[in-house]
C-alpha cells in the first residue's frame, strides 16, 4: 500500500507519547500502524525536501514537543527516513538545505495548481507527490479538512485517494 503522509501526519506520528502510533483510515477500512508499517514493508511512502522543511517548521510550532526536544525528534525521524527502504527519499541531503518553503509555494506551477484545484499552496506539493506515484494508487493521509475536501476523481485522477484522518492532538 502506497501512502502519502501530509506533514501534519508525520509530525503527529513523530511526536506521539506512545508507540506504535495507530491511525484509523475510514476509506481503507483499517488501522494503520506508524512507523512499524514502514519498517516491516507493509506500507511504502515517499518524502521530498519540501515536506522535510514543513515537518521541521511544524515541529518548532508544535505544542506536542518542547523546543529543546525538536532536534532529537528530527534526528530520529531523519534516521528512519534515510535508513528505511519503504520510505523513498530520492534526493541528496543537501537538497533540504537548498529548498525554501517560500520558493516552492511561490512557484508558478504551485500557484496555478492551487488555483485550479482549489487547495492551499502548501498542499500542492503533497498532491504532486501523490500524482508522481499515481500508478501505485497512492492514498493521501492528512489532518487538514480543507485539503481532504479535494476530490482527485473530479480531475480525472481516480487512482489518487485523499482522506482527513481527524487526528486527536
């Protein structure tokens, strides 16, 4: 199963008090176990430099982890991403340093797709990642009801599914 995790889902899973983190998917009809599902190969995902920056910025804004613990959480998350075969991170580590949220969100493709799809610019890169893996029938998990309101099938993309998992923070 190919899952695309919105940054808020990565943050939720990375800052959980108890492991494994389980999130129920109504659309898939099953309880998803993070990060064990990636380690066991049950699920696959991909991540981009943009997403890593969103996660980093979100962790610093998060109430779930103190500022002094953010680096520890990021270190563990990066270790998982770079060592787990089920998480595709097809870019060099330097790409994260060379990417800015503003540049990605301000790009003409992102602005156009935001307008055409009716979603926020911050969500377009997540949707584009799902599109890149559309032949693997990706399922996007988000905690953003506005993003989840997008219906990929309305844009002739029935292989992509999207779900608001209503996380309890």
